[in-house]
C-alpha cells in the first residue's frame, strides 16, 4: 500500500478481515482498499476473488511485492526459547520446509503477518515468535532469528487496489472480468476463443463454485488490453453472447515489478 501510494498524501487504516476492507470501501469510509489476490507459489486467494464478484467494487490498480518471510521474536530470545509461532496461514504455507524442521513448535494462525509481529512485540514473551517481513521486524522492534525462511526464493504476492467507482486511465493495459457459463459442452472453449480470436493475451484464469449449482463455476479472467481498443470491444461483445454472466471488475495498469 505504501509503495503504490508513494508520494501521495494518504492516511492509513487497518482492518482485521478482507471483507472489512471491502465494506469500508463500499460504504465510503475509505477511498481505496488494498487486498492480496494471488501468490506466485500457491495461487489465488479465493476469498478475495469471491468478495470482488459479490460486491460492486472495482479494481483500479495492482502492486506486486516480493515475499520476504522471516522468523522474529522479542530481543533476547533465541531459537531454543520458541514454543509458539504466529502468522497468517499463507505465511506458514510458504515456509513449510522450514517448519518441517521444527515440529515441536505450535503454529497459530493470525490475521496477517504484520499484525502477528505486532502482537509478539506487545506480549514480550520470549517463547513467542512471528513470521513476517523485515519491515515488520523494524517497525515493532523485533529481532530476526532466521531470515528468508520462505521455501521459494522467487515468490511474489499480487495485490489489487479497489475503489467504489471505476477510474478512467488512458494508460490502463490490464482487464479483469468474471464470467459464468452455461452447463453445456464447449461452453468454456467458446468463451476462451473470444480472446484468441481477437489477439488478446489471457494472463490468468481462476475458477470458483457457483452458489446453488453443483459442479458449475464462475471464472475470473485477467487479460491484456484497454476497454476502448477495438479488439477488446469485440472480445467483450462476444463474451456477452457466449456466457450466462459477465462482470467487468476493472481496467487498470499492470504492475510488472516481478
């Protein structure tokens, strides 16, 4: 969030749950929200996909951040002291190889990595540790006991910036949509042909179950382009004909940091 809004005068708000962020945006309590949507090593964050589809908010930007997981504790603690470790479940998942060597530790899920670091700092208990970034360790005065413990050294998290209204950006070059398909042969093939036939690069596809319809799915699609481009207009028109549901979540600038 700080990197995306660097140079702009913004105030920060923290919310415990992803749904709380969306609600704050939709109610006007905040102008924008920042949510993690995809991790390069473990895939999409399904709760966030569902929240974006179910709520009338828009993706207006994205930021890709390299994952930097470290084991940290209060100053004076050492590895032999640790009994309980706190972090977001994704943090534990991305450090599975490290924790396989410490099976006697209790891994306790927490709201997010940064808040787990804050909690450990406030508790001041030598037996408690957190998995979080170096920035979190510096912010809360914790000592890093084991650096870079994530299993994949080339691991990134993609965050989306959401707002209550779409924002027009002439330099936008990435589009996210959600489609629903009729439960019939060739439905997905016909939908995907809309991209190929119009020369559009499909960069990501995620499926989510359709509530109330067993073995039926929504598909979240990312592809390159601007909504004003002729080939994009044709593709969207063809999608409308070949799908039972279509929602454009946003047209924004892709972050190519990774």
